[in-house]
C-alpha cells in the first residue's frame, strides 16, 4: 500500500549550503557522509534546523540519527500504517463486527497510509517495497537505497503488528476460546487474519495472484499519475498526495479487497505474518490457502511494475527507461550505449555528491 511520495518539507539546496560547510571540517562528518553515500542516501541529511553542529556530532546517537534518518522514517511510517490497518481489523474481528465493519477496515488502511506517508516524508514515504522498486526502476531513485529501505519497511510492519498483538492479547484469548489458543483461517474463530492476509477458500493460486496483481497495478498507476508534475490531473502540492492516497487505498479495498485482503505490499503482509508465526500461530501461517504466503510477496512487484510501465508508455513524458531508444532495451543490444549511459549517471551522481 503506498507511495513515491516526496512529501518533503526540506530544501536540499538550502541544506547543502548550510550543512556542508559545517560538516566538511571534521573526520566524523566525513565518515557520516561516506555512510550515507554507501546507502545511496544524500550525503547531507534533510535538516531544516540543526543547532550546534559540532557539539551534536560528538554524540553517538546524533550521528546515527543523521546517518539513518530516512530509513528510520520508512520504519516508523510503515509501523504507523500497520498499526492503523491491523488495529482496525482486530477491533472488527474481536468484537464480532459490533465495533466496525469491512468499510471501517478499508477506511483505516487508507488513513494508515496517509499518516504513514506524512511521517515518512523525509524518505519519500514509500512504505511498500514494490512501490520502492518501481521508483528505483522508473524514476531513478538510487538502487543502493533499496536494501536499507526494504529492511526498514519489513521491520516497521513486524513491530507494528506486534504492538497490535500485545494490545489485543487478552481479547484474542477470549475470542479464540482460551489462553494460548491461536488458529489460522479458515478455522471459524481464527485470528491470524488480523495481522496478515488470507484468501477466500475457493480461490486457486492463479486467481489469488490475479487479484493481487490487479490491485497493485492500479495502485502504482495512480501513484505515478498523482506525482507526475507534468500531468494536469496530478497533485501540484506534494503535501496533498497522502490525502489522495487515503482515497486510493480505500477505493482499492472497497472494490478489490474481499478475495485476498488486498495486501498489495510485501512488507505489510510478510512482516506481520512472520510476527504471527513467532508468537505461536504455527506453520499454518505459511501453508494456509495453498501456501498463499508467496502471493503477496510476488504479485505486488509484478502488478506495480505493470502499472508503472503502463503509465510511462501511454502518459508520462519525463525521464524513464520507457522514454529511451528501443523502450529502454538499447543497452541490452548495444554495450557501448550502456557504457556511455553508465558514465553519464556516474558523472551526474558525482556532481550531486552521491558518490
């Protein structure tokens, strides 16, 4: 569920001017910049105001926070997403639909996305490895950011679902029929579905894959439309993109969510699934639904890639692999062209201080 959402309140140019002069004078700052560069992050962290730079750099945690600010943002943004999403499912399931309904679940996932993206504004607010992948492939986000953002998103979802589990622990015991009883769908009192998605029992793996593929393609197509500044229908202020995402995710849930639970996000499904396995739901979390667990891991990448490709082929006019000779495949058949393009990318990254 989520975003290329450059919801940034920071100006990189201003940050460069104010912080580089301060940071370039000591070895700690050089090490900080090298660490961020290795992770594919901008050498200077996005800070609006940072007083007493030299003094703060003597504190270990200050250096860690500056070095990993964007991964921390992805972690907490994804955690907020799962807290609202899984929390709404828990309330509906454990109350026997007396304190909510499917509609309230769809709304809360949308709200979770919106608030998570606002929290993760400094990192871009991706919150979804498939959306992150598409921004690396189609929008030139540095590939080196992918591993650290991916880990942050999965961990954020794991911790978020763990908090929901701890909060509703007694209610789960009561609903399941006793302390320590933990069951997985299609058991009548199953609560594993609070944390991760499980398909309707009549679906084959192929149908499961199609359902997640379609929802993921819609997600990515609309995200690219919302963030395309050359599109008259796009959102001109990046601060409004998360609000639009609320309605996008709600719409996907309301229209395409019933069959598989619309994971559309590896982190949102795999992190909580791993958590539920760790707290005692057993190996059934992997085998249920004809070993459905792999579908939310694969389908979002395929669907988001297709949605991004569709948008770039037919609508997008900016820089994209699609808008290059032979639909981006010239480098496959022309090594000299690929080498020239690689040198140009390296030169640009060096000019920007990324390498």
